[in-house]
C-alpha cells in the first residue's frame, strides 16, 4: 500500500512539474520555476552574410502560461513562436526564447523576471500581458537595465514612472479609450437620434481596472453622456447575476466592461439570461479573443470590442500581410488576433532593433529602441493599422508616459451573427458595417 | 422593489446550488474529521466531465446528471479506499495532517492536470436551457437555475432522509459522533468512510451537472468554490446536511443581495465577516448536528 501511495504522489508531482514545462519546435529553452532548463534544439552557427555579429539572441518571454490567463498567454506565445520559427528558418543568427511563467500573479512575475535577467542572462525581456504583473516587473527590468518590451499591459501608469528601459509598442489605455470614443462620436454624428447617452462602467477591482474607470469617467462625460452606474467586481466571477440586475436597473444603453475570458463569457451569458438590453462595449481583454465568439456565439451579437487586430485590416495591407496570416492560420488553425499579432509585433521590433544596432548590448539596444521611427508601411508593422512606431521621449512625454508608441491604435469589432466584424474606425472602412441600434432581447 | 425581489430569488436559487456543492464537504468533515482541500478541483473536473457529456455525446445536462454523479462516486470510492483510508489509519491517534497535505497536493495536481488536458480556454456547454427564462413582471427566473435549485434541494433532502432513516446513514452519523464507540457497536469504520466520501464526491458530480448549462468549466475555478464551501460548512455545522442547505442559502442571499446593494467585492467580504462571527459566537454552526 505504501508503494501505491508513493506512486500516486509521484504521479501528482510529475503532472504538476510537466505543466510548468513544455517542448517547442524552435530553439526554445523551457524553464520551470526553480531554474531547471532544457534546450529543444541547438543554435546554428553564423552563415556568411549574417546581419549580426552574434550567434544567438536570447529573449526572455514572461507570460501567464498557467493560471486563469493561460488562454491568452498561449495566444501571445503562438505569435512569438511563429515569428521566431520564421526568423530562425532564414539561417544565420538564431533567436533563443526562454519562457517564464507568471501564472498571472505579480509576485511570481517579479521572481521570474529576476531569474530571466540574473540567471538566464537574457538580452531582452518581452511580456507579460496583464498590467498587474507589468507594474510589478517593470522596476526590476529598470533596476537591471534590461530592455523590457511590454505586450498588451495597457495601464497608462506603468510608463509614467520614468523607466528608461521599459517600452510599449502596442496601445495604452489612453489610446484605447480614444479609439472607443471615436466610434461613439462617429455614431453620434451619423445617427444622433439613436446615439447612446447612458453609460454603465463595470471595472475589475485592480489597478488597471481603476485606471480604466478614471479614463472612461472623463471620456463619457466629455462626450456628453451620463454615467448611470459604476460597479467594481472581483475577477474570476462565480456568478454575474448581481452585475446583470444592477445594469438592467440602471437603464444603461452601453455598458463598458473589460474582463478576462472566463468572466467575459459568464457576463455575456448572464446578461442574455436576464435580458439586459445594453450593448457591452469593451477595450479588449477576453472579449476580443476568438474563443469568446466560439463560446458565446450569437448570444454575444451586438457586443463591441476594441482589438489590435482583425482580418479586416488585411484589406488595407499589402498581399504579404494576407500571406502571413494564411501561413499563421495553416499552422495554428485560426487567423491572427489581438494577442498573437501583438506577440508577433513585439518580436519584430526587438529583432529590428538588434539588426539595426548590430549588437545585443543592453544600453545600445535601449538607445536604438528609443530612437526608432518606423513608417506605417514598415515590415515590422505589416499586421497593424498603426500610423507608425515611435516612442515618446523624456522631452516629449505622451500623456505623461515615457516610451509609449505614440502612433499605436486599434480597430473596433462588433459581434454579428456570432462572428467578429470590423466596424471602426470609419476611416479604415469601405462601407458602414456597425449595426446600431442593437436588437433588444424581446425581439431576438 | 423589483430589484430586491430579483436578488432574493437569485440568492435562493444560487444558494441551493452552493449547498449541494458544500454538502459533500460537510459530510466528509463530519464523518471523518477530514478537510478535503481538493473539493473545488473535484467540482472543476466534474464540470469538464459534464461538459464533454453534453457537448461530445449530445446529452441533455439533466440526463448526464446521474452519469456524472456515478463517475464521481466511483472516483471517491477508489480514492478513499486505496489512499485516504491508509493515510487516516496512519494518523489514527492525531490530527489527519497527511490527509490534509495529500488533498492539498491532489488539488494542485488536478488543477494543473486539467490545464494540460483541456487547455485554459473556458468551456461552456451549449444547451437549450441557456437563455430560457420565465418572466413574471419585471422579475426574471432563469429556467436552468430554477431547475438546478429544485434538484439541489431534492438531493439534499434525500441525503438527509438517507442519513436519518437508513441503517447505513445511522452508521455514518454514529461514526461522526464517536468513532470509537461506533466501532465497538460493530460499525465498520473503513467502509463508512468510503461510503461517506463517495457520496460526497457524487454530490459534487451532481452539482457540476446542474451548473453546466450556465457556468463555464475552467481549470482554475475550483479555488473559488472551495472557499465558499468551507464557509457554508462552518455556517451550517459539520456533518449537517440541513445545515449545509441553510448555510448555502445564507451565502447565496448575502452574495446576491449584498452584490445588489453594495458591490460584488463587499458582498464577498460580508460572507467572510459572517463566517468569522459564526466561528466566534456559534462555532457548532447554524444548525449544528447536536440539534438534529
């Protein structure tokens, strides 16, 4: 019997360890917390004509590979891995990715980024998706003077601390809220009789949630709307009924909410069950993932969400962008999305900087990155609708933020017949696609 | 006023389901004096099993219910028989620390095992009940939640009758009151533990099938239900089925009405305040075993 118990406990331990480790097809080092590392493939030697004088570039990828946010961590990893595979296949300098799992928690993130920098000695760190971890890990990267490119991590406040080594190529909360409001302003101009005037804001009881609340409190009032409800909630909901009944009682025509995927699904379905006639409006999070529409289907019809990416963007991009998306879809079974594209973008920026500076020296990397000024048709921006890539400077802060890409922007999607349709910005569309007003539950 | 009535109805319905989730924990705690830290993760796995039966085999969730219950009964049976009984025997004359540690580790393994097996994407079964609701004026009663509540209460009451009226049930209650004397009376302690644990896990399976029409299965959801179940067990008194039902209703009402008039965050805090007050002033629970 002791043997059986020992075997059961050993199996439990092995399963737990296996969860923290994974194999990859590229030259990827996978590292479980605690520092045990394995390499999946050896680095190649320099071929003649290689752009760099280094054999390999070591990039620390700090993401939530397990935990509640693992679904999005996995998406980002796919984008990063896809770029890496393509880059390494060209020969010459090789990218080595070192994984670090934050589990979505700031304290774990701090330990992991410290390990990446001091033990793994990575050249650059990219990640970590959620702003709570971003805020906790940014000072660590700054302390060790290691370039740190944030992926997602949209909280404005992270870049208001004057960190010289922390950058963000994708949008921040300010830009996201700007893009959200632009769609509402366009709607009001086009259809003033039906434009929304009553807004509810549901926000997570976290730093980022409060940052978002502050953004939209100002934005909705400037728009001329009335905020009829501001309601905090704890992530990982087990029941969204109270939120649904409160929003219903408030009479809000539009409910702004940003949630992770499980909460997004629960809130959407609960609103449907209680026939809450409000349009959910989000700046992304779980609402902009393919799994959200897969799970909710037509129940989510009418929901509007910001996203860094949509297949509709390809209409205004060169053929190479469509080819890239098709290649990605062939490998991963779905189009790019907000998270995969941001992972891809960040890798593209990192390698562009390294190729430009021809070095992995951290200070030179930082300086090269800070001085980047890419046009909108740069290869690195092939997937994104940005007006370019240029980081704000100490002399020219962007809404108090240092090292924020001042040209980052998003598109607005709406769920129609269980699928995402790009509905904004108006300038990017050939025809008006937004369905407004959204059908009430009584008529569905 | 309609808001209060809506909250009241929602709280009662959700509380009934919380009760059916917690009653297994209460039974195990009462009979074996054992805390099963993998309780929430067992619910999580049951949710996945229910999901695959509904989505993969096309079963109705209420048809899948007995099957999920049986699967989890078997799981509990073997776990108790081949692992937990041995650990309890080892810790016979002291606090069951080994069991505590084992179930804690098992919970972690189950959560991460689910993550590996099913991925991190939440899985919500598409059923005909998903958006069915009864509208009574301004009040909405979600059909799936109403059915879940009714079945939860039936199972809880059924379990209560089983414990009160059957020989096996009386043996379980006797063991929970005094295992030494129960043994002297000829009650097989080991078999009683196996049955109690298996019934507990079967109740978790039933609860998961009831949740499946409206609650997505995700690998990390177990922790939230574990903590809620512990609160309900303390409120209701360990080993008390009717206590678990009452505790579940109390928690459901606090979360619903508190969430409506304060916020979801404060409502959660309120449940812990009630939990602490109960521990301080009525540690035996609202409907402790001594009263039954």
